[in-house]
C-alpha cells in the first residue's frame, strides 16, 4: 500500500511539473508573438517615413514625422528622441536606431510615440541623464568626419535649445558674449562641458566662488571678466 501511495504521489508531482512547464512554454510563446508583432509595427512605422533608396529616415522624413506628431522639427524633444535612439548621424535615423528607441519607449504607433514625448522629456531632465544628453547634443552636431568643434553661430542655437530652459540667464549672457567676442570662432567639447559645469557650480551673477586659478577653460575666464566689466 505504501508503494502504491508513493507511486501516486510521484505521478502527481510529475503531472504538476508537466502542467507548469506547459504553461511556461505557452506564456513564452505568447510573449514572443506579442514582441514580434510589436517589432513588426515599429518597422512598418519606420518604413512609412524612410527614404527608399537610402533605407534610412532622412531630414525630409524627420520633418514629415514631426508634422504628423504636430511637433516643430526644431523642438528639443526631437533631439531627445535622437538621444533615446542613440542616433549617430544628424538628421538621419537607421532602422536599428529606430527599433532601439521606440522599443524602449514602448511606442509602436505614431500616436503612442507622440504620447511618449512628455515622459521622454522628464527622463532626459533627470540629473543623471541630462549630463549625458548635453554631451550627446554636442557630438550629434559634429557632422563632418574628424570634426571636433562647432562654429559659434551653431553653438549659440544649441545652447539655447538644450540649456536655455535650465539656466536661462547664464545662457543668454554667454550667447551675448560669444557673439561680440572675436577670439573664438568655434567651441570644442571641453569648453562645451565646462560651461555646463560652470552653470551648475558658479554663483550667478556675482561669480563669488569663481576661481580662475582652477581648471576652467580660458573662454570662461574671459566671459567672467567681460561680465564683471559689464556690471561696473
């Protein structure tokens, strides 16, 4: 009798394990199909804007996308979208970049992508993400091979777009200075990142804790001197 009971228990455990395994396989299969369908919709959305000859979404395609989302193509959220995709070439999205960005945003339709923009903006504005976004914005604007700096006019536009809403006064004065000075024709990454650190660390507009002996880019020493002279 004991053997019989033991056998039944073994059969019961085996049956339970089999049912659990089947349920797991069914769940995986269902999840896989859902994921496959999602990726198919993401791809279809990509090809509705992509240039057929290049196989990429080009500047014209991005403008059409912006129009369909009712967002201006110069809106900072489009740059944020490029950051989310880790897009390498300004004005172009590859299929892999598009997949990465939209899958992360859980946006497989135009409507979902449009609705994802406010949350994307919040994500970028987190301090841990914003410094990466700020760094990315500069690199994204390096459009030529081996290019390491950006002209003053473009930098002024980029500063206002990326940093203006965070440090409006500092950005406005720095842009004014950049436009009237004649020592610098371009800005490099070190100067770009230095200004972000400057905005975060230096008391403005009195510059009471600014020490030119520290490792600040020379352009910021000149900017502080110009500001102090302007105030006297």
